[in-house]
C-alpha cells in the first residue's frame, strides 16, 4: 500500500457517481428505479449463467463485479433523487442508525466490509438465495413507488434503500468480492465513458520514424464516377488516387462504398488506423514487432471488422443522426473495446471511440446525401470534417 492511498468513502463514491448521471429529468424516481430493477436482473442473469455453464463461463468474476457496481450506481441515484445521503443509508446497513439526514463523510467501504472474504470464486448456494432476496427487496421498493407510498414518506424510502444496501453487502461477501471493488470498477467504467475532463492522448506513432507517421493534416476528395452501368467511389489526395475504386459489395445498396470515412475518422480522432496506414504505405517497418502486430494484415482485418459491425448497428439507429456526445449505446462501445482488445488502440477510452464514430458518421451522412465531398483530416485537433466538393 502506498503512502498516498486513501480508502474510497461512500460519500465520495456517491458524489462521483452523481456526476455521471446523464439524465435531465429532475427528481423523477422512475428512471433510476428502472435501472435498479434492470441491473439487479442482470446480476441474477450472471449468476444463472455461472450455474448453467459452470467452468466454461470464464468471464464470471469480472462480470459479477461489474453488475454489483451497476446496482450500486442506481441505488445511489435513487437515494440522491430522494434527497437521502448514500452514506446515511450505508451507516444504517452497518450500525442500524435511523438518522437519514446524518452525513457520514468518513465512512469507507472498507469499514462497511472488512477484507475477510474468501476470494475463490465458486458456486455458492447462499449467494444465489441472497440474490433472490435482493430482487425481492428491489421489487418491494418499486411496488411502494407505484402505489405512491414513497412520494411523501422519506423514512420509508430510506428504510427500503438500507435493506437493499445490506443485501448488497451480504451478497458481495458470499460472492467472494467486495463492494469497494465494484464501486471502483463502476467509477472507472463511467469516467471512461463520461469523463470529468477530456484529455486527448498523443498519436501512437508520435515517436516513430517521421517517414512512417500518419500525416497530421490531410484533405481527401471523395466522389462517384459511372463506368458502364455501375457507379464507383474514388478517393483522391493531391491528385493521387488512394486505394481501389469502391462499391457497396452488397446485394442491397446501402452506401457502404463510402465507408473509408470511418477509417479516416479513426485516424483523426484515435490516432490509429491500420487500414489507412496500408493505403498510404506508412507501416512502421522500422520497428518489426509493431509492423507485424499493429500494422499487419490481422490488425487491418480487426479494423475492417469493427467498422462493418458498427455499420450494422448504425443502420438500426438512422446512422446515428441526431445523436450527440454521450448518447451512443454504452453496450455498443464496450463491444468495440472487446473487438480491439490486445491491440494498441485497446487503451483508448470509450468517449474517444464515441467521438471517432460520431464524426465518421456525420461525414458518411453528408456523402450519402451529396455523393461527393472533401474530407479534412486533422489529427492535431482530433477532428474529421467534410465540406462540399465542386463538381
């Protein structure tokens, strides 16, 4: 343990978790209650998969900690909207205090749950029973809400939340994890998605041979030409054509012919694109291991696969038209992270991936409408823009 380490307090967690609440519906209890119910169900689902799949469910330990963190986040959100301190709820679960207005800024998760756990993750029948009781407690809370019992009864709300907190402490212990670990992982995930400050990382090739770096500023002309009975997309930079002419490569036209804008968005915002490196002949040959692992054929296939998969999701959401920062589905971004795990871009935060995706699809929608455009790739400012191209 380092000298500057300080245990996470319940009050600090609640404050940080509250800063990632993206809803603007005031003190409405409906949304966090839906989330609390849904994430409790997710926790039960993880336990069910462990029981069903036994040793083949290799992601159990990580998944159960994440689900506990999500339940805790919504518990904190419900408490905040009920004007009750989460530390007061935790104090009641610990020592039976009924003073719901009493702030406990010094109460830590370590005090709530001393580390006397068996960290060997295995099936525990008591854990499964406690989870069912947790689900019942959450159901009782929602029944009270639907009956209007909570609207003017702060004491009842606090008691219901304290019961749920107690059940969380019991179930994490039986699972061989700590609620503090769940809280820390939850904050890390949320700030990965909704950071308090957006600090842009340097490009991966910042220290590479200057002749092998991606250009920090680039203008690409994108346009269609009709050859015979078929239309092709061409890309040109400084009067030099880049890559092959493109079609949708699909039975039903969907404008995927313009998909290279997504790779240019990866380059501009993430500082990464094995596909563009290949098109521009800028592989990092001076460092053979990087050339093979990060710029080689497999990395190119990974980027193409991610791009194609996101495109399938985007179709269902009108190619993200009208969606701003913080609005892309979190699960989609997490799946992207899984796709690129093990590659250098795997360290890029989710919010940066979202920026790359949104900027790429803004350019894509422009091309779908106008059929041509000038793409402006600016790595220094982490931006991809598009403007009209004179015909």
